[in-house]
């Protein structure tokens, strides 16, 4: 072969590799509303930035006639590229080759880019579309998965790891995403389960559709496995680009500061009258978030799951922040198991990656009842407390309205190392709400009334007394638990100024191997 022929051979091999499992399989993939691995990478990365590794890798199995079935890449496209000019490592499983199932060689390709991403300090994005362990490879495939899992674990808290799940992912194909920081599912084409409907029926007798077992509806609202659910894959890939704009490349870097033309001292008069007169009337806390963030932008995480708490990313004065806010318009913003888990995980990610946390508090307490107690609200609520208390990033808290009982302590209170704690004049900070408190404090006196009107008047008077004493921010401010009571319309400015003052914060904890968060 002369040198020209050699170049021609290379070009042909590349073309072959780019066809994956072949034109028919690509057509099948498209007919199911799914993109191919390469199409996904092209949307994800800056144009022309993708540098592919290991295109010529094939599997090494002879069993089950596999020796005659070899495809270049072996079913996963790997390499690096840039997003907004910043380096990222990426792998995209190719369903057109053996259903994207994972062989030993396939796993080694993923491990290679993960190892390099760790050395370089750059995020890893995995696009998953796979039937799990390649059955023909047996234990070598399982070992391959475990190699990836271990790398996911070691990389956790060092580099951001983002998983898109597009397609029917089963077995090991869901456990690796579960170890990463964010999971994105597409409404039309994503499924995640440890075991699919067929195996479920065989083992347990339960008959259930793919959708109901592991569709995006399930994981975006019930299980909380998916952090983002998008209408279609392209939207999910663009969302990853957006998400990365809030994140540093690794845990040793600060999150990316950007120019901000939105005036930091923008006053929002509407905020002065946003809290309803009636303390039991709901309002949407996102209305407040949109008024205080740069350009009214907010990337909500877990939007459909545990909607009684809102978490997500925004910029304030050009600085990325993580926002945690109780949501009075859903279950009155109460803290329950799901809300505690959701917010705790979010806070820990922010803390690991140097993203300051802004907390907006309007919480009536923890949700009472056997359902919550049997489900372990004690341990799950403790997770949230732990996450806040452990976090050493700058923490700015604004109490908007209610802040009662244990939930008050949990929600970034001063004593959990809240750095700057503001309250609006509408804040009510107390052990519990007036009606609960009076029932306990005056229970005997109330029981003695025979006339219902007199009883009601007595309760109203006592509740009023209680409200005047505790249902305001000044009692807490008197003790320095609240640093300042602020005018709502100045909230954006006060938070940004607080964050800027905290930019150089250092608050190292005691040396330990690792903490034992209540799991
Ligand atoms: C080898 C596989 C495969 C697998 C799919 N294929 N999964 N090959 N190993 N795990 C192949 C099929 O044989 C088929 O090949 C092609 O991929 C497309 O698969 P279809 O079944 O035709 O596609 P579809 O109808 O869309 O169904 C997709 C699917 C289904 C839901 C993913 O294939 C499926 O249920 N696969 C098995 C899922 C599973 O139970 N995995 C768990 C493995 S155990 P041809 O040549 O016909 O095109 C595991 C343990 C890891 O992962 C441990 C971690 C803790």
C-alpha cells in the first residue's frame, strides 16, 4: 500500500466508524425520535471542537458468534471538545451498535476519557442510550461497569459530571448516571430502570408499561431520579450547555463570573407588596426569584419533583449562585421527605463546587403525620440540616415570611453558619405558628369555655398576643439571629452586596476522613 492508499484507507475507516451500526440502524433510531450518538455530540459541543478518541476500538469477544460481528468504536463515541470555549470530556453511547450495550473495550474507552478529565480538571458529560451490560461478554462487562462506577465516585465533588439519558437505559446504564451530579431525560424517548418491564413481570408478576416503570414522568416527579426533563433531546443538550455556564470546571476553581449589565441596585417596588396580608395565603416564590436575579433568569433543577421547595441556578451581579426557596404555593412550602432530600443534594453540590447559596425562607415547619414518620422524615430532614450546616460556601438567607420551629433552624439559620441573614418586615420567626402555640399553651383554659363565641374570642386574643410577640423579625433581630431587616424592594442589591463581601470567605472545618451524613 503506498502512502496515498494508506490515507485513503484511513478516510474509509473513519467513514465506516461514523456510520455506527449502519444506515438501517440509524434509520431505526431516527424513526423512534432519537438522534445518533454523533448527532448528539455535534449539538452539545462548540462547532468543530470535537476531538475523537479510540475510533478504531472493537470488542474482543468470540463467544455467541461475536467474532464475526465487530463494529468500529464498539458502540460508544468518546473524546473531548469545548462548550463556550471551555474544555469538556464526553462519551455518547451508540444504540445502533449492539443496542449501546457495554463491553469491556467500551468501558475502557469511557474510563480513558474520565481519567483524562480528572487530570485536566474538566467536566464529563455522558450521553446514555444503552441496554446495559453486553450479555455476550458476561463478567467482563460487569467489571467494566464497576470500573466506571469507581471513577464516577472518585470524580464526585472534583469535576462536574452530567448525564443525559436518551433512550431505554437499563441495568448498569442507569447506575452510572445515578452516581453523577445531574440527570437529564427527554420526555419522548427516555426510560430508566434497573430491570425492564419483561424482567419485572417474570420476577414479581407485576405488569407495567415501560412508561409507567421508568419514563421521564416517573423520574421527573415521583422518584426524583431525573433533575431535568425536556421535551426533546436537542433541548436537553442545549440545557447542558446552559447548566455548565453556572459551574466551575472543577472544585479548585471559582464558578465563572460574567459581565452584568443588569443594575445590581435595581429596586423592585412590587416586592414591597408581594406578601399577602393573610399569612395563610399562598404566593409563588418564583415571582421573587425572577425579580432579584440577573436578567430575571433562573435555571430550575428538579422543577417537577418536591415542588414545595424550589432549587436552581441564577447569576447575581454576574456571580453564579444556587438558590433554595420554600414554595408557599405548593403544600404551603412545608418541608417533607422529598423536599429535604432534593434541597440537601442541591446544597451539597453547590458547596462542593464553590457556588454561594442564597436561601429564601417561608416555611411553616416539617410535614406532620405517620406517612412522613414511617418514611423517615427524621433522617431525611436531618440531611438538609447537615447539608446546610456542613456547607462552607457563602450563605445568604432572606426570611420572607414564616420561619417556624425545626424548619427555621434547618433553613440556613445563623446557627448553622448562615453568614448573612436578612429578614423582610413580614417575617415571622417562632417555635410554631400562632394557632398551634395557643392550643398547647392555653389548651386547658380553652377547654373550660362553654360558649363558642367566648371561646373563639379568647383564642383570637391569645393568638394576637402571640403574633405581636413573635410573628415579626425583630425578636430574632434583637438577639442578632437576623443581621438586618431589609426593605423587600432592595433585596437584589442587599444580597449581591452581601455576596461580594463574602467572596473571600474561608471557614475550614475540623480535619476528618469524611462526615457521616444521615443517609
Ligand atoms: C447485548 C443487547 C443488549 C444487551 C440490547 N441489545 N441490549 N445486546 N447486550 N444488554 C441488542 C439487541 O439484541 C438488539 O440487537 C439491539 O441491541 C437493539 O435491542 P432491541 O431489544 O431490539 O431494542 P428495543 O426494542 O428498543 O429495546 C431496548 C431495550 C432491550 C429495552 C434496552 O434491548 C432490553 O431490554 N435489553 C436488555 C436490558 C437489560 O436487562 N439490561 C441489563 C443488563 S444487566 P440486534 O442485533 O437485534 O439489533 C446490567 C448489569 C449491570 O446491566 C450491573 C450494574 C450494577
